[in-house]
């Protein structure tokens, strides 16, 4: 898994390429937490390059959604591939996470 | 210490045959299964796998076992009890289909076997009609457990085992991941399906099926979310994508269903390999 971070105003866009699973989830949490610690709590996870998420990936996402919301922000997903979206739907995550069709609409969903 | 791998095959009628495609991939890659769990339609395939039936034989047995004829004959006593309860008192053993044929076919396929004959520890789930609790069968006659696990509400009558009345396992959990967690699985490979919704609600039975699908699909998501968050290691969902619609008795589509199961399993294979290669639990 590869993680890239780009800032757009008050929002950090975290692009994830590869699988979010038991072997890579700790790295994802670490990348997202770095942003929160630095004071950026409006996060967009760009899933365009994410081909798979397992239960460990789901737990990582939930952990960071809770953490950003506790600090008054949010973690929102963008460009989620169909197969990954199926896993999110099956596990009920689409009812607690905000999912956007692309990064631009996810960034725009945060108050300026 | 090697990781204990469980295969959980949830409800989904003929679609559950995709488990045979998944099995082909696991066998080819030399990935052993330490336990297998089945529910409803998945109980048939869990049993095939547990008993060590090869893919070709399991496919052939399904074709002989699961045909449209199973639902052709009505269970008239149930119909009369539903329509005229003052004349024929209603009984809880209610089902619109005469179940003698399915029972006969299950006896032919599995009548000689008990759970104790399984090469891989096998668990089949049903639902206690009176308490609503999940029942996990892991000993005794396979035919009884399968018949209880596939007691589709309104269609097949509940099935009595040791004095308890059981209905379809999907009513407590359409994908019983919890059984694998409870029995010590570290890595859980799941194969399950949402119940299809009715295109047109043209009869009381279709109306009942629609309500049943709404409830079971929400139950599936809620339970799956809970187990994903509660389990300490990994749950890997295998989700075949069917371009063709697969109906309850489409046994002629089994080769296609197996192929899609194989394709979906191959997509997750790199990750499964990597996960099993790490020895730490």
C-alpha cells in the first residue's frame, strides 16, 4: 500500500493505492493520525487506487472516523471502486461514513 | 503457530455453488481449510466440502438434489390449516411445499453420513423456532441439520431435531461468521449473498418473500459489521459478481456460478497468500 498526502485549504487529501488490510492498516492509521495531530481534522481518503479492504481496513477507517469527529472534523471517502464499495455496503459502513463520487465533491462537502 | 482458516458459506441458494469455485482456488494453491460453516443453501456446500466431496461430484450431486420439482407438490394440510383454521386447527409446523421429495433426496445424498464423518470440522446453523436463537449443529445426522438449515419460511416446514423445532439458519444470521470466531478461526473467508428482491409483488407468497428479504439483508449487514469490528484478525469477503441473474432453481447455471466464485477468489488470492505467510497472530 502507498499513501500520498496533499493539502487543499483546510482539507488533507490522503490517496491510498493498493489494499487496506491487516498488513497495511497500521500504516494508514499512522498517516491519517499524523494529519490529526498536526491539527488537520478534515480528511478525504481518495480510494481511487484502493483495490481491496478487509476487516482490518474497516477497523482502521472506523478508528480514524471516530478520532476526526472527536476533534470536530471528519474522514470522508472519495472515488471508491465498485468492489470496495460492496464491502463497505455489506458491512454497513456506508450508513456511518460519507462517500463521494470524486475528491472534488468530497473536499467541497467540508465547510470552508 | 499457523493461522486457522475457516470457510463460511452463507445463505444464497444456487449462488452458494460459488463456494466450489473458491474451493478449487484454495486447493490449487495448497491453502488448507481448518473448519467449514454453512447456513441455509450454504449448508449443502459446506457439507460437500466437509465430507471431502470433489468439485465435479458436488456439482453433479447438486443437479440431482436441487431441482424445480422440489416445490411442485403443495403441502395441502398446511394450506387447509391456513385457510380454514376453525375447521383444521393451525399447526406451527407450517410450510406450503410438500417436503417429502427434498427429504428423500437429502437421504440419498447424505443419509449414510454423520458430522463425525467429516474430514474438516463442520458446523451447520439453523434457528430455534421457539426461542429465536441460533442453533449450531456439529454432531449427529447430517440430513437433520441440513433439512433444518434450509427450512425456508413459508416454503418448507420447520424441522424437528431432538424435540426442538428449527427453521432456516438465515433467520438468525445469513452469514454465520460468529460460529467461526467462536471456534477459534484466525482467518475467515466468507462467501454469502443478499436475498434478491421481488421485481413484482403479485402474490401473498411474493409479498412474504419481499419482507423476508428486507429483514434478512439488513440482518446480514448488521451482523457482518459487528463481526468485522469484533474479530481480532481478518475476515475476507469473497463477493462474486454475477452478470446473469441467478434464481432459486437455476441449477443449469451452476458451472457459471462456480466460474464466478473462482474468479472472485482469484482476485483476493494475493492478499490471502500474504496474510497466511505472516506467522504472527
